[in-house]
C-alpha cells in the first residue's frame, strides 16, 4: 500500500475576529510545547489541582466540582445533559438561536421530553416566559444559553435559579462565549450546571470544556447514578457501571479521576491542559473585572465605528454581548464575498450567520486576546475598504475616529 | 471573591516508559505552538484533509471514513459502540483485560445485550472461542482489543472478520496501543470499525482518537441513523436529529464536518490537530514496516535484559506486544515502591497493573518515540539499581550486555 506523506503545515497569519477560536497568547502556545509527562505523575496531579482552583475563580464559584471535560464546548453541553437526564425526563429549554436548538437535539438523544420556549433569534427571555412550561409538570432541568454565539444576545440569568428550584429543577447555563469576557457569576446566579469552552474569551485553543456543578447538582447526580438499569432486560456487566448514558462523559467517574482518589478513567489531554493552565493564569493576572471592562470597551469602540459606517447591530438593545457582535448585513451586499475579501486580502477572519441567520448577519468576535482596540481599528479600516466597492459608505475616517474615541 | 492564581507549570524531565503517553518528538511539540487559525479557514481544511490521508496510510486502509475524534482513545471506543448499537442489540465482546471489560461497560450504557467471551488476563482468543456466542442469536458487533494495554497481550485478528460477517455482525477492533508500533492492517483484516489513540505508538500527546470505518460499517451506520425514535413517546425537535444516542460522537455529523460539505458540528481542536499532523508525518517518514521492526527489536532487547535479571513476562508466549511489555513482579517485591524509586531517583515512568493485575505486573511501554535502545538500557540499569536492595539479583552487567546485543 502506498504511504501518503504530507508537507509540513505552516498556518497563515490571521487576526481571529470570528466566533472562535480567538487569537492565542504566545505564552499559551509556548506552554503547549512543553514536554509531555504522564497523566498520573505526581507533578501532573498538581497541575490538575491548579486548573481546578483557577476554574473556580473564573466561574466565580466555591463549588467543589469544577474541571475541564476532555472535549470541546459541545462535549461540555452533552455532559451537562447526559448526566442529569433519564429517558422520559422533562426538560425546558430556551431556544433563541443555534445553541438553544442544539440543546434540544442533545436532550432528545437521551430520550428526554423537550419543552421548547421560543423567542426570535437575537431577543432574550424574561423569567416569566418559562413559567407556563415549568408549570406543566415535573421538570428535571431548565436550560438556557447565557451568550448565544449565533445571535450576539446575552441572556440575563438573574431570577432563573429561584424559578427552576421552585419547580424542583436544576438551572443549566451555557457560558461558552461569555466565560472570561462577559460577567459570569455562577454562585451569584445560583446556577447548578455551568459549562464553557476554552477557545472564546479564555483564548486557549479549542479542545476542553470547563464545567462546574453546584452542591444541588451533585446531589442530583448521585441519585441519577444510583438509578437502576435504564433499559429493561439489559444485564449490567460484573463491573457494574452506573446508569448514566455515556461512559466518556460520566461525571461521577470524572469526579473520581480529578478528585483525591485519582481513579483512572481516561488519559487526560496533557498538552491542552498545559495550555489551559497558562491561559487561566493570564485571565487571573488581568483580573475578571478588568477583563470584562476591556471587552465592554472594545465592543463599544467597534459599534461606534460600525455605526459611523452605517452598520446596525442584530441583537436586542441592552442585551448585546461584548464578546460576540452580530452585525446586520446591509441590503444587497454579498456577505460571504465580504468575509472572503477580509480573509484573503486583509488576513482577518470574521464569522457568517448560522442557521436561520445565514446570510443576514456577520459575527465579529472580540474575545480574550483578540479584544484589543488596535484590532477593532484594523477591522473597521479593512471593512471600509472591502465594502466601499459594494455599497454607498460614509467617510471611513470618521468611523475610525469614532472607534478610537470610544475605545480609550 | 478572592482570585486564586497559580505558579507557572514547568514539567520535570521524564523518560516515559509507561502505558502512555509516550515521549513526544520536539517537532510535534513545536507544531502545537504554531499560531491558531479558524477551524473553517480554507488553510485549516487542507490540514484536515492531510490528516485524513495520512490516517488512511497508517491504518493501512482505503476506507473513505478515517478521521480523529475530538476526544481521547476512550472517546474513540465510545464512538465505535454508540453509533452502531440500539437498545437491545446483541454484542459479543472478548474480555481478557481492562479494555475488553471497558467495552462491556460502554455497550451497557447504550442498552446493548452484552455477551462476554472471557479468557484469563494475558491470554488471547482463538476465533473458535467466539463461535458459541455468535451462534446464540443475531449479533450487531463482534468486538476485540488488538493490543490489551492492561496485560501486554496481542490478539490475532486474522479470521475474525469472516466469522463476524458470516453472522451478520461487524468486526470492531481497538488498536489504541498498537497503531503505529505493531502491525495493524485494517483492510487486510477486513475489520469494519477500528479506533486508536494518539499518545501511544504515534507519540502525539493524548486528546484525539483516530477512527476508521469500512464501507460495510458505513452502510450499517446509515441504517442505524435512519432508525425511528429510540425512546417511545419522545418528540424529536424540529431540527430532527437522528437516533444515535450521542450528539458529540455522532459519526454521521462528523463525516459531514470532515467531508467536503464542511457542515459545522463542533470546533475542531486546532493545536492538537497540528500535533497529530506532524506526528503522522514522522510515522510515515520512517515507514510502517521500519517502525514495526524497531518496536520489535527494542522489545526483544528489553526482554533479553529483563530475562538476564531473572524477570519474567506476564502475557502468553507468542502473543506479546512489542509496544507494551508486561513484567511479572517478583515475589516479595513492593511493586509500587519500585515504580516510585524509578520515577523519583531516575526520572523514568513505568506503569503498574490495572484491575485484577494490580500489584502483579509492571507495564513497560516502548512506544513510538520512546522505543529506543538507549531507553531500554537506561531502564535496565535503573531497574537493576532499584531492585538490588529488594531481591537477589544476577550481575546486572550481563543484563545490559544482553539487551544491547539483542537491540542491535
């Protein structure tokens, strides 16, 4: 059989202003190049403890359970659902974008009865929106997306935990595009299951999904794990695994692997954890409040510049994410051609719309290391050039001045 | 809330001769430090194609489907089972170690009827061992572990595909500890579902699980995906996902993401794929046959040295893995203390026994970049020193000479 060898891969220089990954600090990249050691090495166990401690700080929680799942943010979502749902359980999901929709798909895979509470994409929910669905019967989870990456909307979480708990449900929150860039306050919210990804506001390469569980969620997990066989007539093996419908994402096993017992489960992704450790150090050196302010300031600069170019935001006013800025594509402009020109002629990546917003919006990420005033200015400048042949544009020098003034 | 920041992590120097990870070539580490680009960037798509092409070479297959799952080898195992099993399906599993046992646990999670065919740990199966279990009724999968990492035994695969196919089953093979170090011949075997990990004989950090599917497996996957709702009474969401019981590991979605459509599924772990791309280049530059011979030669050197020290192999003669060498712990020796002394005093990691072999064996990995004569010599030398106070030992200079002679 002929062996196919490839040329070495040399990635081009890119300014990453899409929906993720964001640009990664050289310190994180250097950490990923450190020599690999064993995942049960006493020195590596210290790194695991450090990652857990720093995740608690970034999630703003005193939860004992806080660890990165060995998969991307989507694995975090699946872990959040599969550990708490048995076939037939009811779950109420807020659906106002791709990731709320995805939650319904994931919950369906495990046999849950999914109750969708729907809003137009770009708008957010009021706690009262969930009342009727919660009242209709016993509910296991109330699930919402804090930062809807597909629309640029930021869902307020306040009031949702009390509502969920009053109905005997746990509150599940997706913070993939907010953690480390937009205020996430796990304990203040009273949220029970909160997960994220690394490649957005943490500016660590994709591949891990930080996840934290409240004491209430841990208690529910224990009950869930102790439940009898899921499938009638199926004889468990003598090693008797619990009834959670995933082996790889079973949080009871992950808790033992990441806990003081260090019971072997899988082999942790060593290099990725080196990167996350260094990335979390950078986040905490800057400080969460300073980081949130930086994200807010640079988003304001972006909108000042885009506004001066005549471009409009998509998401609901007052609920726009600083980390992910959804821009309405002007009538008659070929949005894909604009993105391609930005990438090829200017080395800048921005995102297009997903799902029902395909063709209608651009998604400009200003996340983590990428959230800098000079990047905003570079984008405004490039976008003005690319758009100038395609639509009637105001004077771009005013847009640049507006962005720079707002970003100081 | 007080923010906890940690000191930077500086991994100690380690010679990795355990069950994985193995030592990683500096070229792979350097690749992981390259700038991150977007996962839908046209340049990144080329890298994905290159990874697929090289995986086909390493798996020795012309299968269209060959890609790395975004999780560790255990995620590969779960993907292999969850995509082909519906509740109630019968699966026959060869159990002669930890990873065959794990297969039964994984299959159970998805409601399969698991039929265990058992051998003592360290021994291998004859195709005829599976006959009675296969004959007892319709079977979806025949699953075996090619390289049992927990025992050091190498299961012959010849004859199993015909047997499985005659019974209408697919042949599933775990090659986590063999791919790239011990002959794996996907097409020659006629195997249908073959997965591996990166951190063993490929010498790439843990985090990805290469997986390939035969045309027969793809056809079965199509049927499985098209099957109706799994759970009676559960209404699928309007986006109508298929009935495979995992979202993250759904191979029909991964095929579209990695295929020419590039349908967004999750965000691929960019840095890890840079590392795998470079690691596969190194494997193919050396050549598979040369690599297998190197692994065999260094394992022979190890056993020559260990034999001269009076140490005995655990696994069945004629079926010992070159990549993972299971050594019987001599009577009266505290095996954990020996491993600790090797790590702390000599910077060498070897593994202990798992499950029912805990305390009975050491596991010496000679995998990928770690499989070198100088490493064998270093281990024999260190082991002789560590054992000398603990048991009566023959002259270690003879052991070193024996290892060096066998390793030339």
